[in-house]
């Protein structure tokens, strides 16, 4: 039983439909399992994200720091109607996305963090997040901002999104970009992939989440930056 003070600190909750797990065949032949993270996985996610908060490359520092705070808020029951989806390859965490329901009709996209580069992990997970809001939570629109040039290209341009200067995203920064149901279903055939259900053996391999070798990611980032020079 929660004591009265803790109960008073916790936000009210809306009913949230579960996100059904799916699997995606990647360009290198590996399989990405996209599934909801459970609350008891919060600690391992925080542990994996923590060292990235000081990585001053491709805006990993600000994205990781904010994602860390959001997941800690989720764990401590201080964020209203938050969810987290993970992408897992052979048991290793490949990426994380999170967001929340603002109300029954509007969703808020928080962050997308890819830990394995070059396979569109971030794009697949962002698309899964939009799928969750529109198809499973049944929302009318999702409010989005980007904190990196890669995010801006992937979300704002690929879909393409509409900018609404009348809506200020709670993350601050630029005015919100909005994904509507109409825009989502137009983009869906190009951008949303995956197969359901996930075979039981494959789904079982996504538990427990293991820490990836972040040194590999650093090499991948370095190669990307070198290619831009």
C-alpha cells in the first residue's frame, strides 16, 4: 500500500492500450524485436544510457540526459502516462523510444536513441512510436520536436510533418511539428514495417536486456563524422 504522501505525488493515469511486439528484418540480416519495456527493466536502461550523457557527438549528450531523466521519472511515477519501447537484437539493446499521452486525443513524442548505427534503428523505432500513438492509443495527432539534424531529417522531412507555431512542445525549443492521422497513414506504407506476432523463441531472446558494446557505436559515429568531412 502506498502511503498518503507518495500517493499524492503520483500523477493520475489514463488507460493505455498495450503495444504489441513485432520483429523487423534489418538490412544486415539481423532481426530487431520492438516491444514495450517493463518497469522492472528501467534500471538496466538507465545504466546503459548513463555514460552517453557526456558524449558530445551527434547530440547524444542532450538526448541521453533528457531520456535518462524521463525514464527515471517513469520509474519514480512522476511522469503522466509515459511509455517506453525498446529495440533489441539478439538480447542486446539497439535503441529506445519514449513518449506519453497528453490526453486521449494528443500524444507527445519524447526521444529516440539509437545505439546501433547504420541500420535505420532510430527510424524503425520512431515509426513504431508513431504506430503506437495513432493505431493502438487511437490518438488524433502527435506533437514532435527534434534536437539533432539527423532527427530533423528523419522525422520532419521524411514523413513530412506540419509545423504548428501555436503549439509549444513541453521539451521546449522549436515550435512543435505535428503528425496527424492523415499524414501517418500516407507515410505508413513507406516507413512503418514489421511482422506480428513475434515467435515465442525470438521474443524470449529479447529478455533480459543486455548492454551493447558502446565502443562499437563510437566507432560508427566516428566513421559517420569522417564521411562528412
